[in-house]
């Protein structure tokens, strides 16, 4: 975990004369520290809890809620982290959980035995409800009971779900308003090794070992050795780089490609000018932005950070079951469009910075899960790869 507070204090204590340039850097560091201090504490709390000790953690109304299995045990852990932690008004202990996260994960694994019989589309861990949410094309009382008996958990949200996936890399004409001749995060790039150009979105700038610099995007149309280029209206393309790693693996929950930087600069910012200050684990309940290179910024809410999802996109060679996906509910009428795959999934921090929590994969058509109103039919959920898993797999960090 990045020790931003310690770094900022060290700069102040060891520097007796601060030049205007250093003063500006200090102000920026202090702004980041103030904006991220509470969030850093949240992540430290979550990372300190064993999955056998609590039944979920989620964000609601700007507060982190934790569902302890044993209230006194979790209070003791919080007090050990910091005597002030348990007094924080922004960390709430809910009533004791019926199930631990270990038990809920075990229940998800048990669903495998009835996956085909019930035509399941997804099973997601719902930390806010200390249970599971499950989607299928239809539900009867008998089917619901079969599922409950199989997984051994009563807290189930049953939802109706179509099985139509949309990998949002595309051959469609790109949105010229989003075009840039430099690969800024949240802008489109093109794969010139495909029979037809495939447009996707730059999701992150990263650093790795041995001074490695590169970019992250989607993998389902970016294979190892493929060459990605920028797009502009005058066809003045720059080489972004070659794909050196491409992971389209359901077991690891990753649909991401790593590109080695060539002859383009790296900008850790979006077209809006906001910068990404840190990459972190997503938290259920967070309001996020999917910054697509073709469709622009779309609002969504994270509904699960541990979703098991059947994916069926044969044209991309992507017919498999994914685990540990981020599952998001679009807000209002917002929808991603073709070319948005690879986009960063971002949490706004204090209106000035972004926290990167994932990379967008695609969406799925759902029907009838929110209300009976006809205008809710065809509601889409969005899915993405978790940033903490990406960092660990590629051994990289945000630029």
C-alpha cells in the first residue's frame, strides 16, 4: 500500500527551503493525501480482515459498511489498526452477518453443479445483502428451491437475465470527437493486425520492472504481437506499441492486454484533464465512471466485485465462464458503445482525481430485474476486470 501520508510528511520535515516548483508539488501531494486519506484507511481495514471474519464490505452514502461475523472481534481488529478507526463516523459496523465471505464463496462454487440445468448466466456475491444474486432466463418456484438447496444459502436475489453478451471492441466508425494523436487514457486506438481495424480504448498507463513503460487495454481483440496505433481524422497515426501479453482467461477473471510503449508519450490523465492518482481494489457500492474511447464517460454503480459470469462471444474466441469480475449497473440511460472495451473504470476522488479500480470488458442484456416498467426492459449490466488482479498478474502499477 502506498504510504502517501508518510511521503508528504517526510518532504515537509527534511526540506527547509521550498522553491515555488516544490511548493506546487507539495500542495498537490497534500491535496492527494487529504482526498485519499479516508479511502486508504478503508482499504487497510478491508485488507486486514480475513474472509472468515466478516460477511461483506460495501459503500453506501459515503460510508464504508462492514458486516462482521463477530462484532467484538472486528471491533478489536479496527482498534488494533488505529484507536481512532472504530470511532470514525465513515466506518459503520452493520448487524452481525449470517454468512461469512468464505461461506458465500463456497456457495458460489456449489452453483457449478446446477449451472447448465438452471441455465444460469451469472452468480454474483452481494456483500451488501450478505448473500448471492443469480441470473437466468426464467425462474419458477421449483428452480429457485433447487438453487437454494444446492448452494446452502437462503439470502438469494433471483433475477431474469438474457444471455446476449456484447464485446464492445468494434469495426464501427469511431467517434471523431474522442480522437487524439496521443494515447491519452480513455481514448481510442486501433489494431492494424486485424483483418478489419478493431477499435478499443486505452485504459491505463503503467510502470513495471526494469523501467518498463506501457499501456493496458482489452485482450479480446489484442493478441500478442499485434500493433496498436493512435487514430486521428487526418490518418496521421503514431505507433502506440506492440502487445507483449494478452490474457483472456476466465479463471483469473482477466480480459486485458499489456502494450509496450513505442514512439508515443505517456499521459496519466483523461481528455477531461483529470489524472489517475492511484490504482486500487474496487468496493461494492462505489459509483464509478466507465471512460470509453468511443462512447465517452458513462456512469455506473458497482453491484459486485466477485461475479461468476458465463460469457458467449464466439467471434472473439471468448466462450468461457469468468470469475471475480466487477459487475456494474448502468445509471439511467447511460450505455457503452462499440470501441469502449479496455476503458478505465474510475472512482472520482474529491472532484479532482480518479482512482482506477478496473478495466471494462463488455456488457450483457438483462430484462425485468429492476421494475416492471417497460422502459426498464433491456437494461444492461457492465462487466470489467479488477485492477488489483491486473496489477498482481502483470506486476505493474499506475504511471
